[in-house]
């Protein structure tokens, strides 16, 4: 905490506010939008504090959208998530600080690539398992697990997307926390960072209730992906030099 200034904490809260608002509107976004910018503000917020904040926002999301939940397709994604999360934990055990920067940047750019390729996989058991695995691996290391799941839900209705993704990401985030505990990426300092950054998440979720039918996410998508790509590239440059 002593390594962070008040300005960094305020900026982190603002970035999380916007990300949480996007999450509340479309079902994912706090990772894709917030995590890359949070990394530029301070890598201390990643991955632990960011993932704990994801647990909290997805719990709120699930309560709000519980009437639209259809658990059957979610269970296959959860199965894949378990595999991906375990692999991510093994990866984190061998990563140096420089290696983490490179992995973070590379996976962020992969997430952006998945979002712009334009493929539209069907929402079935096989694709749900694969997307869940990719999401678990990427989400545990970078806190950005939304794009793989967003691909298979891109043609579904809003309420179902928000409910199902909230259920999946709640489980995925909790699984990531269990994996992070023995790796040294989650401790007292990370919990303190959650305490000072969660207000932004809470305000963003509250705002999403007013904007859920008004926010033109499609128009904002290019900007969000551009920001993520720039942050991913910056992380790679940091890791190299």
C-alpha cells in the first residue's frame, strides 16, 4: 500500500467503476476494460485484487439477473474452467516478475484478437467447455476471462447472457482465488487493495442499473479493445526492457 499514491487509488477506482458498469450492462467487461488499464496504473492490483473484485461484481450480477439463469449450458463451461485454472496456477508458479509481464501482455493481445476475429461459434457443450478452459487460464493470470465466453454468447439475449455469465464468472473467479493462494499472488496486501478499490466497483454496478437499456456498447467496443491492445503491448514492452 505504501507504494501507491492517492492518485493511483482514485484512478483505479474510476477504471473499475467504468468496467463494473460495462459488466452490469452486457455481462462482462470489468476484466477486458479495467484489467489492462489497472496494470498501467499499478501491477499491484493484478491478478489477486482484480479477481476478488470480479467475485463481488459477479455475485451482485447473479442476484440481479437470477430469474434468467439457465444453468445447463454453464456447467460445461465450468468443467473447462477447472482445467484451465489449474494450468494457469502451474504457470504462475514458474513465472518471474518479467515473465508475468510478458504473459499478461501476450494474453491480453490474444483476448483482443478473439474479440475482433468475427467468428461466431455455436453455444453447445463442446464450445462451452473450450471457452471455459480458455477463460479460466486467461482469467487466472490476467483477470481478463471475458472474451472466450463472450464469443459463444454473442448471439444470445441480454438477460440470459448477464445471468449465465455471472454464474460462470463467479465460479471461475472463486476457482482462480483458490489457485492463487498457494502461489503467493494473494495475501494481506491484496486484500487491502480490494478494500480501497471496491467502492468504484459498487458505484459502477449501481450505475449499470440505469444504463442497461441505454448504453450503446456496440459503439464503444472498438475503443475498449484499442485500450486493451495498447495496455497489452505496453506490458510486453515492460517485460522485454
